C-alpha cells in the first residue's frame, strides 16, 4: 500500500498531506544546523519541539552527510545518538528513525527504541545492515547516491538521471524484498543533492510521480539544499521559502514523506495548499 509505511512496531498512514520527517542532526558539521544540537539535551528538546509542530517521524543522525564530509567512527556516532533516541523513546510516541549507514549503529538504535533505518547507501554500505533490518523487522528507507558524501558532488554525470535513479531504486527494492524485508516496510528516496547537479535535482523533482510505479512510499529530502540557493541566484538566501515551494510541488505529485528541518512552516503551507 502506497499510503502507509510499516515500521518496527508502528505504521505511518498518509493523510491529505505528506508525512513529515523532522531532521535532528546530532552533529558538529551538518550543512544547515551543524553544532546546534550536538549536546543530547539540546537534541532532545529540538526533537520534541518538532513533534509538537507536527512531525510524524523524527530522524536522528550522528554523522553529517553534507558534500565533502568524512565518515565518523561508530563509537562516536553511537555516543551522539543513543542518549537522544533513548530519551525520546520515553518521552514521545512519535516514531524514531536512525539515519546511519553502519549496522552496529542501527542495531543499537533499534534496541534503544528506533522504528526504522534511514540509510543513504540503500543498505549497501555495510554487509551487516541488510541482516540487521531483516532480523529486527523494522522499516527501512533506501536512498540513491552517486559516489560517497566526500566525492558525490565532484562532477556527477548521468545519461538520464530520472531513469537511472528509478532503475537503481527498483533493483534495491527487489534485493531488499528478496532478503526478507516486506515491501510494506520499504520507503524509497531518490536522493536529492546526493551526487546530483542542480539540473539533476530539478529533473527528479519534476518527475517525482514517475517513482510511484515502484510500489513503495516515496521519501524526498529537499530541505534547505544547495540547489535552492542556486535556483534563486543567491547562495546566502534563507532556503525555508524555497523548501516550501518544493514541498508543495512534491505534495501535488502525491509524494508520501518529506524530510524537512522546518516542520511547522512546511506543515502550515501544506495544510493551506490542501485546503
């Protein structure tokens, strides 16, 4: 069913507007809010604020995936995210996803109360990630990325970006289901900003409805991305308004989940757009 995403113990159901995944970066170097929520108490407060603003899912990440970023050691990633996940699991019923490409981090996060794994490598970056997802019966989000965060923006090239990303996600969906993950637990993300130029991003956003043919909920993460500033012709612009514009376009195309920093602003815009 395209209108719902089964997680570990909960199910998210899409209503009249897309579900909103609130971003909680427990990092010193994320591109938009790095360092603001590095301390667990600040991250928990921020996550609870997003929940109050209407977030349907809280995405907790302890490693920046901005262009040019380097990997973080698993112990450090765990140190950042586990206290936050454990505290949120006690204080809110809003489901939690762990944004990681490391199986050990995913396992510990699920044990602490997370409901889903959000993996930028589509569960290919760590050989233990797929078994971890199968064993835990959790939700998974598989994303397309060309290259790695360190290299992905070094002249990405496609013959047909929409078709190539579509085929990659189709193949990953097939691999996940063949391994034992129910299709109802899979969301797919075309990976806006991950190994794509502005033109590539705009092509994917303009053709978002094409990806419904994959038979899984779609998750798009355009929030505050660099391409917004490039389209506006102002790299220093506040990208919230641009994010809202993209969100409305994706809502019109029936995209089920939007990963955003500004939950309240995007939700208000979506509600008025729907009304």
